[in-house]
């Protein structure tokens, strides 16, 4: 059996408990993605995590939304592939109805105002953007707000230099604007982003990018789609590479669910905020979609 130090996705942590917990759960999910066929017991997975079974069960359930046993049952790499294969009919129904489907985005209406790069550049001179760091179910979260709504959301990434590097990386989208630390100004946005409620996004993007982002909002929580499938959805089959570029440029992460797009083989790779976090996002949504389905 693999020791904790050998788990894929393990990252260095600091003294912040939220970052430490996120890193541990992300690493455990990576390990389970490779060892789910062994049907490991709670005690085994807890030992891999370096925690007692009771403590680990509570921590895992809080972050993922279901127990380790439930997660092993239906959220593995093979489950992601099956979900990708089966999602077409679910997505057809959701798209045809103009709905995002069950789950968080069903209750969260996100309106956006598209700005071309040229328009953003013209307005950025003298534009003041306020940013703040907040706790989230997926780790330390950075939110950037313009006067008319949220224009940036990113998760702290140690591989990009922690908080400072994550801010610098996201700030490239806002060249010419003044960035001011103001956690109070972004607190309400953080509550709405992860607790539900209407939000207003201010997005800089080309018409093609906005079209892709709008299509992403229509993917039901708990479902996935391939880049090729998303290209078909926007009426441009064969544009999978261009679609992938638009997905990667998404500046508001979780609010426009680019994490629901997988490679054609169903694998989880290439996520801007780390594949480990993408697993957490998909697990969190799949758990809630499963609970909603069971309740219905």
C-alpha cells in the first residue's frame, strides 16, 4: 500500500488550516483515483492521510460533501469517463430547456456584461479594482471586483507563488487598472459565490470566448463534457482547440464552471488551478447532485 508521502498531488502546506486541509483532501482524491479498484476501507484511507478514521471521515465529508465510502462508490476516474459518455442526453435536455440543470447553478443566476479587449483597455485607465482573500470550500480564494461586479476569481496555488503569485497571475487580465486590497468590499461577493445568490460578472472577452463561457454555464452540476462536445454545443464542430483556449482563459474560475470540461478520454488534466482542485470541485458537485437526485 502506498504511504502518504507517495500520494500523487501532495503539495507543500503552510500554517493556514484551510490550505493544509485542502492540500490533504486533494492528495487523497488523487490517491483514490488510482486505487479505487482496491475498495480501500475507511481505516486504510485514513492511514494514508495520516489521520484517525473519525477525524478523517469528518474532514473528508466536510470538503467533498459525502463520506469516503460514497466517494469511492461513484466518483473515480472510470466514473468520470462514464459520466462523460452519459452526459450527452442530460446536457441535451438541459440545453433544450435553457437551464443549467440541478445543483448550484440552477439556483445561481449569473449575468455577464461582455467587454472586448479593446473596450477593457480603454476603460482600464483609471479603473479601480478591489480584491480580497476569503475562505472557500476549495481553499484560499481570491476575488477581484470592479464597480459593477466580479471580474476575477482564483484559488491560491503554491506552484504559482502562493498568494502573491496567484494575485500577479490573475492581475495580468487587468493590465492598466489599479488593484487595491479591500477584503470588506469583496466579502459579499465571496458569500454569494459559494453560498448561492444572484451575481453580476464583468468579463473581458472576445465574442467567441463569451459564447463558450455562456455554454459552460449551461452544463448541469455533476455532469461533464468534452472539448469537442462543447464545440458542438456552440455550433462550431471541429473547433475543440479554440474552445479549449477559451475555457483556459476563463478569469472567474468556479463561477463559470470550466472544471466540468474533460479531455476526450475523460481524464482530469491541465486545470489552471491544479488537477487536484478540479477533482475536489467535481466531487463536491457530484455529491450534491447525487443527494438532490436521491431526494427527488
